C-alpha cells in the first residue's frame, strides 16, 4: 500500500485530531477545572465554618504568626492539584472511561489530607477542624462531579467521531474482526480501528459494517506506516497473532513513537483486582485470583441491599400504591404477578412484579412462539399483544420491576446482579452459562445499563458472566448510578 493511499485512509476516518492535541488539551482542561473546584470548595467551607475569607489562623508556637485563610487557600489549591498529578490522575490511559480515574482522584485527595495534617502538625497551625471537615469531603465530591461532567462532554465528542484513539489491530482476520466489533460496540471508549496488520495474510482484507480495513502487512514491517495513518495505538488481538519474541520486538520498535501497545489477554472478561503480575525467575507471570463469593464484602453487599430496599420502599410507597390502583382499574385483574425464577445455587423462588400483561398471558405464549425475536432461550417480542396499556408504560421505565424490592428484603435477590432466569431457560443453558447462578440475581445489572432488551443473547450472557467474575462493591455502585439514567431515558425496554 502506497503512502498516498495511507494518507487518504487517515483523512477519511473520523477522529483525525492528532493524539498530542486532544489528549493534552483534555488533561489541561481537567487540571484547570480541578484547581477552580478546589478553590471554590475551600471558599465554601470557609464561609460555612469560619465566616469570613479574611479570617486569620495562628501558625507556630515559639514565635506565633497570623496568616489569613485566603493565603492558606492560595497554597492549598496548587498543592492539591500537584498531588492529584503525582497520583497520575491526568494520565491519558485513565481518562474518559472506567473507574480508575475516579479512584485516583480519591486516592490523591486522601494523600493531600495526610499532607495537610502533617503540615498543620509541623507548623503548630491552629487550623479550624470544622474547615477541614467540610473542605475535604466537599472538595472530593465536587472534583468527582466535575470530572464526570467533563467525561460526558468527551463522550459526546466521541459519539460525533472526535477525540478517538486510532487503532491498528494485529492478528488473524477472525481475531481482528472480533476485536473490532468488541471495541466499537462501546463508542465511549474512544477506540476506532483504522487498519489491520494481518501476518501471513497479505492479500486478505477485513470488512466491518461495510467498511474495509486496509491490511498494512505483517507487524514486523508496519511501524513506518503508522504515522501516515495517524495511529496512536497498536492492539494485538490474540495469541496466534505473533510469537513472544515478535511481540517484544514490536514493543521495542514502538518506543519513542508515542504509540501505545495493548494486548488482548487470552483470559477474557477477567479484570480488576483479580489480576496481578507475579515475577518468577525474571519472567512476569499473570496471576489470576479466584473470584470471591463470600466474606466481608458479601456481608457489606447484603447490608447495602437491605438499606437500599427499605429506603426505596419508603420513598416510593405512594407511587407504588398509585400503580396498584392503575393496574387494577384497567382490566380488574390482580395488581401483582408472581413467577418462578432460578436464583443463586439453582434455588427456585417466586419473583414479584407489577402485572404488565393481560390476565392469562402465560397461556397465550405458545401461540406467539413463532414470533419470538430473541436469538437465545429468552422470549422477546417488541410489540407483544399481551402487554396492557399501563403495562407498556411500566415496562418502558422498568417500574414493573419495583416490587422485586420485596425479593431483595427476603434475600432471594440483590439490588445488582445477573438477570433472574426462568427454569425453562436454565434447562437449555450451555455449561459455562451456569456460572450466572453463582451469585444472587439482581433487579439491575450490566445487562440493564448496556442495552436491556435490545441486547443479543450472547452479549447478555457475556455481561452477566463478566459481573460474576469481577464483582465488587464499587462495580455495584457504578451499575446503580448508570441504571438511573438507563431507566430515566427508557432505553431498550419493551
């Protein structure tokens, strides 16, 4: 492929902003906003606790001196931001996707608190405890909220084809196509595949969504071609793509080019704290810990379930009563629907839901079997004639699921977990799909925030298994946060 053709491909593909420009601009914006947020949080804490910006505090014991809180704030803001930078919260790899960015902001803020306490002790500063008690949690909260808001702006740009990482995928045609589908399924991740490097497949091209990915040849000869493509990331798609010696050579060839090298692991859908690098005799081995389904974290999860279910039932008591009356008024049938589902360890329980279908809907299922739109054992029909008018509204915003808070209180379900399956679905599960039953089913889960009923069966299984393999309290909180938006906009529910 000529360099002219490569340039044409680069110009046609979206996101051609140049990595140094948008990444450095985004990091600079975060740094500026963080500094402003810290100052604002400090001034608010000062107004709430001390009362006046020009109030003084005493520093030193032998020769005490008075300095104003405004001077303290002028020192705090850059110190806080510098510690955030030292905690690597501005590195491009952590920005725009995932929870690592937020973790680093919290960790850096905690380090700043430790520094502030040490400085106050060393200088004998009579710092108002109320000021510290307000500025720290307020500052952390405002930092996280501002970071989230800026991230949503980045996601909006990526949806328009801007601020993307331009990727070349190395592997066989099948591996390249699989990884391309995977990374472009979530556009907010900011990965756009512009070409493929197919070893031993010089005359083969990969087509995805009607777009042909140019083949720039074996990885050992592709590095000089990356600049013309505007590539900033090389992704090795699988174990058959290249040998360990070739991968090492590729990493050396990419040094100094500003191009990242990422490798898809042989063990997929296992992430986070379960994976550690363990050096043995100079060889870095990937240590994968077994998933944890018991212990203190599980007890904490149960506590969150109980508190969350009780609070929601109290807050939603009146709306739930209104729904009961509306469901009964439409056709005179019962307000609730109970159905047998399969829970943790294959135990069976009855799930609570608001009735969203006509009375006797289960008896009509056989007559609708030939209209099933699902590609798996589920039954899905976008315009199901059994759904009532009020039921359609309840389903759109998942309000029909709220009675499952009773299941959460009873301990048969959790607020977050895999989708609770029917016994008929479990009977036809493939062997690996039974891992969904290692944890309690949930009212919401990764399937809920990733497309809901619009998801194909294989993808819903993958998401549920990912949750089982990588469960954590932090992941639960993230899913609950995203669920609120998925429900509010009514995406993928019918």
